[in-house]
């Protein structure tokens, strides 16, 4: 199975790029602000599967740079999906819980109405729509709260803040599933293998770590596992102003991925243990 992976440096890309028969292409050769280059790469690839781990992920900055976010997460993804479909190459793409409004307290199903509340979520939804329109074999894997030992993420932010603070204010009313990047890579690998074997099922799927948690509880687990005595002041989203609106409810119903691909939700606390060990 030959895989063409867009992205080399991101959290998920790093977990995939060194696996056997993966050709990873970084920004130097495939800049997502230049869709034509991406199209040419796909036209000449001999890959069996294409995975896109590239995204504009600066959620707050996207409120200002929405045009750039729309190109990287929207227009180029649409072109990538179109050219992949024209060659009948399965296209695996990662999306986000931010495509939902984020209200209520039920787990979002893959069939629920999307209604993104910020520019990043809107740009990711443009990408999703482009993939559906392209009509080729594909999987859109929506995930949430990604962490790993590299890149920027909540775990690394907490560890950095803990080095100069005894007390931290952390939001308690946003609930979601923290997801280890390595677990996402493993899920994509299984999906890719199934497509390669002729058993891939096209569709939108959800994948997040379990159990659901608040950011405050996630922080508490990070400090407990890293044996740091940090007091957490639990605050509300309304008291923690950010440029981009964040969904309160990021719970994802991951059952269809288990049914169609046999992929179970990973326990994020185990993923956290591994990430903290790698960071030591
Ligand atoms: N992070 C989260 O909490 C989260 C939550 C839900 C869903 N997701 C989704 O999960 C996927 C993977 O996220 P991640 O956390 O691994 O992302 P990440 O660590 O922020 O990595 C983003 C990747 O995109 C590349 N990139 C950005 N702009 C580019 C451009 N113009 N041309 C080429 N490459 C470009 C970056 O390369 P450079 O190093 O060159 O910038 C980097 O490799 C994304 O689709 C994201 O939307 C993430």
C-alpha cells in the first residue's frame, strides 16, 4: 500500500510520515495556498491512498485571516478531492468538531446538521463540502482536542504554564474528547488498509478519545500524571475571552467508525501517559 501524505510537520502528519511506504510532502513542495501545484502532484502520483494532514489550525487568528484559512482548508481541499476522485484514489481527510454549533449536551452524530460558529470551523466545512461534491471514494474523519508530544497543543501549553504558575484558571464548561494524534494516525492507517483491501467505506466519521472531559479535568489529569501540584481554578467560557467563539459541546458520537471499521475510541489518559513519557 503506497500512501501519499500531505503534511510533514503537523501533529498527525508526524505520526504518519515515517511509516512504511508513506511519501510525505511538506509545505516546501506542496503549499496549500497554491492549489495548482497540489493538483499536479496528485496527477502524477502512483499512490494507492491520499491522506491530507495539512490544515490552517490557528483558530483565533482565523477570525482575521479567514481568506487564507478558506483557501488552505477549503478551496485547496476541494481541488485535491476533485483530482483524487478523477483518478479514483481514496482520499482520507481530517476535519473537526468545530463544524457543529456546539450547543446541547448530546454526542454529535455524523448526520447532525453542521453550523460552525467561527471562521476556522467555516473553512473546514468548505473543505468537507468540496470532498462530498467531488464524489470520489473518501473518508472525512472529524476529531477533537488533538494532542501529541510535538507541535502546539493543550498538553504542552499546560506544562509550559505550570513552570511559572502555582494556580491556573481553566475552562470547565466546554466538554469534548481529547484525542492523541498517534491514535488518529492509527485510525487513518486502518481506514487506508481497508480501502487498499477493497473494503473501504466512503463517508463522514467521528473519532475522539474517551471519556469526554472538560478542559479543566484534562488539565487536572495532565498535572496529576506529571506529578505537579498546580491548583486549578475552574472558570466559565464567558469569563475567558477569545477571538473565536468555542463550542461548549464537542462530544462526538464515534459509533459508526466502530461499526464500519472496527475502530474503537481510545482512552485518552493512556495516550497522555505516552505523550508525557516522550516529552521527558
Ligand atoms: N489541533 C486540534 O486540536 C484539532 C482538533 C480537531 C481537528 N483537527 C484537525 O486535525 C488535522 C491535523 O491537525 P494538527 O493538529 O495535526 O495540525 P497542526 O499540528 O497545526 O499541523 C498543521 C499542518 O499543516 C501544515 N500547513 C499549514 N499551512 C500550510 C500550507 N499553506 N501549505 C502546506 N502545509 C501547510 C503545517 O505545516 P507547517 O509546519 O509548514 O506550517 C502542518 O504540517 C487538521 O485537519 C485539523 O483541522 C485538529
